[in-house]
C-alpha cells in the first residue's frame, strides 16, 4: 500500500503517518513548497509519478485541490479519504448528528468544509468523507484540546467549561487508526468519528478528567456559555471509535 497524506505539517496527519507505518505502508507527503496544488500540470505530474494506492487529505487548501485529488483517485482506482469536521453542524441544530443530517454551518470554516465535502464527492462519489471532532494528545501541540486548555489557563488563571456542551472529540491515536481503517474498508460517503458519541461527556466533565489524566492543576469554572450537543454518531447511532474512557478511566 502506498499512501499519500496531505498536511504532514499539521496536527493529525503525523499521527496518520505513524499509524500507516505500523501497517508497513509506504507513505509520501505533499510538499506545497515544491509542488503548488494550484499548478494543475505540476500537481498532476506529481500524482502520476507517485501513483498512490490511497489518499488521505488532511491539509487546509482550496476546494479545487480537494476535487483534484478525488478526481485522480476515481480515475486511477485509488481510495480517497477526505477529513472534514464536526463544525459542518451549527450549534442551532441539536445533536447528536448523523452523517445524513443537513449541514447547517454558518461560520466560514464550517462552510468551507461543506464546499470541500461536496467537491470531493462530486469528483469521486466513492470517496469517504470522515468528519472528526476536537483532537486530544499528550504532546499538546497543534490544534489540540490539551494545548488549548493549557494556554487558556496560563492566560486567564482558569478554564471556563460549559456544562451545556457535549463536544465531538477523540484521541489522535484512535482517529489515526480509524482513518487508516477507512482507507482499507471505507464504503464511501460521510462517516463520523467521535469517541464521545456514546458516553456523552459534557465539556466541564471532560476538562476535569483530562486534568486528572495529565496531572494539570487547573482551576475550572463551570458555565453554560455554549449550548450544543455536538456529538457525531453513525446512522445506526453507534461509533467507530473506542470511547474516551479507554484513555480517561
């Protein structure tokens, strides 16, 4: 298996890289400093030269780049996994959210991801769109819940955590394993990856458990500032990921 991963300088992609290596897959990244995705000829030449068996698209980039990758995957029989976000669902639409639910994002990021999803599935109807929540890892780098909480506490001397928010979230190691599983077994269309799907922890509960797990002396102020059942479940109401309690018991 030869896997092309975009976004290797980001938060989740390095975890997917490591997981793929444990499966003895060959991994190639996309260096945008060398190959500009907006240069169609150069991008297509790169894809043809690398000839990946599968693509996991995690990088931030234009909708046209996402469509280009999906179109190549369709023409060449490669598996395509586009990584999207729980933020395609606005807080005004109560969860838990299923893959076929209307996408209601009002913010720029959520709407951008909706456009990317549509572009990918138009270019390759067999592609998998994997929606994920906020990611957690002990290294606390990148767009990581633990890093965010550390920074908020350092700045404000406390963490404000809403008891009215049930976040979609998972540990990066579990997300990476599931994304690699989807490369091999994905049936196409949107799927949801959320370790909080069934346990339904509120954000304040989760913050307290993370503080205990990672030995943080956080001051936590419980609020109801943000109201959203953001959880991502699959159509049958289940989850593809291990529950958070596997890591936080």
